[in-house]
C-alpha cells in the first residue's frame, strides 16, 4: 500500500496502552520507517520486545524527519541502542527515554535546528561526562534550543566524576541563547561541573533531581540561579512522599507553570527533612524570596514504618531558609511535628524562624491538633509579632 501511495509525509504514531502490539502493527511500523525520505514524525511508546524489532529500521538518513520520540512504557534495566548511522538534518524535537544514544553520534552535530533535546534514563553503558555533553552542544551550535533535558538511569558515584574532571577539566563554554527549560537528574558533582560553563540568559524553568546522597555541595547551582534574571520565585510547595521529597516553586501565586522543581530521591521523613534542609540552606538566597510556603504530606500510600519522626533541629534548619515567608500552610500529617519544633526552648523565643510570618493555616485531623499552634501564636503576639491562625 505504501509503495503505491502518493509521496505524502508519513507520521508513525503508536502508543501501547497495555493491549499489546500485534505482529501486523509491528511489521507496519518497520515498513513505514523504511520509507526514510517520507517520514516526518515518529512517536513510539511500545514494549521493549517490540522496540527491539522496530528500532533497527531507525537508521540511515531521514531528510524530512522533524520529531522523534522513542520510549518503552515503563523503566527498563537494559537499554536499546539507536544506530550510530541515524541522521535527520531537519530534526527539531528529539526525545529518547531509556534508549542508548552515543553522545558522539553525527546526528547531534548535524541537527543544528533542534528546539527540544531530551535524553532521559541514560543507561550506564552509554554514560558520557560533562566535557562530552558541553562539546557536543558547542559543536552543534544549538542556537534554537529551548528545552534541554538530561537524566541518568542510576547514580554515578561523585568520586568517579571528580576523578574524571581531575584528569580532563571542563574547558568548553556553551551559550544557549534561547533556552527556556533546563532539566537534569543525576549526581551533584556532574551538575556542578556543567553549570559554570553554561550561559542561559532566557531560562524560565529549572528542573533538578538528585539521587539519594549524604551531602549536597551545590555552590554553582546557587550562582547559576541567582544570576538567571528570568527565574523568579515567590510561592513554594514542599511535598514529602514515599519515595522522595520535592519542591515546586512558582513565580507568583496565580502562575500555572512552575519556575523551579527540586527533587531528592530518599525514603523516611527524617532523612527527607534533613536532605531538604541541606539544599534549602545551600540555596538560602534563592528561597529567601519565597513569601507563600505549603508543606504537604502524602501519607495515603505510605506504610506505618515509613514515618520516622524528624527532630526539632532538623525542622528548624529546614524553616531557617524561608526568612520572608508570610503565609505558611501545613498538612495535618505534619502538624504535630512542626508545632513541637516551633515551641520555645526553655522559655527562649524562636523569633528567627519565619520572622515575617503573618498567617499560619493548617488542617487538623484529630481534635487534639486543633490547638497545636496556640502556644506559638501566643508567644509571637506577646513579642509584638502577631500571627493569624487558621484551622480547617
């Protein structure tokens, strides 16, 4: 049928929704991909056994291809390999998830019109260092790039990255004049090597994810954020979840698109509070601009053993970075812990914590929690810093 059809552009769009891919559909995808001079757009989200058969057809030159999205529907422990001979000079959007893609492929050098470059779940078998990534971005001259996403499948030890950088220091400097969204998930050492060598004058959205680790040294991330003029933060929501803790920050109250997303993959509340406190302290000048703070606790899917209490010092360190918060909202699952942390020590007021606070809003699941913050509010009133208490 394709052989005798008019030479119109081909769109290959197949997303498996759990019903399975038939042999006929699989053969149809392979046949369509063989008409390289007509393929305009490809989106494949099918299981690995099917991808293994289809992806072999993604090779050679695709002169009309503008959009390529390939991903298994679920995270895989092994990666498929995209042919090194694959080329698409008109490619504008490249999104590969859990697909091994050689960073030195000619594709990234010739696709100078890329608007979106997203390589997610990069497998250790095709790991590339900060030097390699920056050199490719520089050589390709991606002046139209608006979205750049780099996420690794699993943690690479920071000591290995530091050893790599010791022998091959990063010297390449990249200017991405139109980049609006930068996403990264990996070790802090990798990110810290990238950021000093990247200029993104129009960046509006920054999305960062870290694997679980003991310490977070991120001075270059702070410098990057404070010198990015369009990255404005005022409203923050911190969520403590089963597998991670993450914060979403918006440029203003009514904004629908977030400006900053930070995530740390770790379990247990005490560890999550400690990790978040480290990051907030390291990025203190950034979070001091936040005026509206929400603390959310998604306990509905958690087992009882997950909830390890964080001690008062951890919570106080956590809150210490939000020096200009005026409105604080607290989920009922965190009310008891937070109220204890805001109690005076031996009669000494903790006025340095959220010193500008004007409204404290919380939900009470139990009757005993209704007056949880009364002592804190009374002490603030006595000190001439009244706080309005709202219990829902």
